[in-house]
């Protein structure tokens, strides 16, 4: 009997050793002694540079996002500015509909005009529902058209837990998102470097030199009380409870932390601060390529240029535990030896794969830095004859 029992125990131990448990990001954080976001309904902690998820809790639950919705509104605004469709100095007129928004507002009056710069302040710092609608109407023509743009952008980003019904997060049917999706939108917004000038400011003024000055105080108190915090957006409704998508920088790390359904602002801020502390204490980044660094070349068959030089369009980095060595971290360029013209700017040509040992840590898409058209028959003829006569 004892021999049989011993054999069963031994077999169980061998089986456990052969199939180690990987665990979720939440389980790994708990194993490391970190009880994060205990009071939140849903939460996620992400490295903004690499997109690596460090911790998550019910991160794909579809929940009302309240004013965190405005992160997408700001993203589309920044994209319009960067594309040249808008300028910060452009004036935005307030419609009667925009002025009628309740909740958080900057008290815009029908017909009142403010610059895009001022509207961004009102959205980012004061969470102005009226400013959000005015901005949406400026970009989309109507709020409905702008909301369609928001949903199209969510689809473009590959988000499956999100559907917007308005641009400001006021309670509405079929308006939801998740901690995961909000973190992805936040990370995308942070690619627009100027946004933290708005989200990271603690106080400012609108209508400063008028008879109706409006003092702005950021609803995100972490930008004042947590070193390195510079965004992004708070949210609250009775249905959503207290929500926050926050970001902070420490050295070469930028964290994105999202919590939904917190019981109060104090708990919300404390738990986000603890998430930041955990990431900055435990992790560091290992940079493979910096923006502009050459990565490799690819030949272009029958193109008006013979080859394309691939360079890093962003930081290509991987996230590592601080006590882990970067030994064995290597990268591999995976592109075809030759591509066929024409080539579109931004066309995916291959990828850069980063390994540690045999484990894939990260994959980066490599895109064409420029458009390459087909070479003319005369250029192809000269190339051919040059080869025949060994002349360049």
C-alpha cells in the first residue's frame, strides 16, 4: 500500500514538473508580493513603450468608461492637428447643443468661440463635456459623425471591448469599454508628445483677460502629488464609479495604469500610485534600436531606387525585470531578400524579432519609410547595359 501511494505521489510530482504553470499577469504580480488594484472592478498596468502588460485584473470586462471616453476624443483631435486638418489657433464655435451638456463643463455659451488650444485645455483638465462636443462638431461636422470616427479608430486599433455612443462619456446605452482597450487608446494618445502639456498641467485659465475668467484645476490630482505623473484622464458617473487612466515617467520607463469602478477618489489615486511604484521598482527597459537607427536594407525589384534602407521609427525596446540580466537578448531581421515595386509608404515589409535565448520577447513591424514607384523602361535599360559593360 505504501509503495503504491509513493508511486502516485512521485508520478504527480513528475507531472507538475513537466507542465509548469505560466499564470496570468495578475497571478505573477501576486506571486511577487504585489496586491494591486484590490478595490477596482477592472484594472491594467502597461509599459507604454513596449505595450507589455505587467498586471491585469478583469481587464477585458466591458464597463461604462465615464469621462475616460475623452481620451479617444483627444486622440482624434491630436491626429487632426498632426495631419494639418486643424491648427491650435483655429477657432471652434459652440453650438446650442454643445452648450447644453450637463455634468463637468467649462460653461461655454451658444455662439462662443475658443481656440483648439483652449478647448484641449478644457477637455484635458476640466473634463468639459461641452468642450468635447464642440470639438467633435468641429472635426466631424456633427457629434454623430465624430462618434463614428471614434468607433472606426477603435476598430483600427484592434479593440474588441469598446463601443462609443458619444464623445464625452455621459451615460448612454451601448457605450462601453474595458481597462485593456483604454490602456491601448492611452498608449496611442501618448505617441502625440504635446498632449501631456495639457493632461500634465495642474492649473491654468480660460478667458483669462475677459470679464468671465475660468480657473482650471486638473481633475487628476496625481499630476501634482505623484512625481512624474503627467496625465491622462479621470472619470466618474454613478454607474461607472471612479475611473482613471493615468501615466507617469520614471527614468526610461513610462507607465500606463487604468482602473475602473473604484469606490472613491482617495482609493483610486492610492491604488494607481501603488501600481506605478511596483512597475518602477521592478522593471527596466533594454533598448534594441533608437529612433533613426539603421536596421537593414531590402532590395527593390524594378523600382526607381534599387534598395530601401530600413530604420527605426520609434524606440524598439523590451521590458525586463531589474534583477534579470540582458544576456542572451538578441534580434533578428525578418524581411524578404527582394520586394517587387511599386512599394507604398508605410507598407509592412517584414519584422524585427527580439529573443532572449529561444523565447520571443517582442516583434516589431517594419514598414517602408517611403513610396517607391516602378522604374521607367529607360532606367531599367541603363541598369541592364551597365551590368553588361560592368559600368555603374
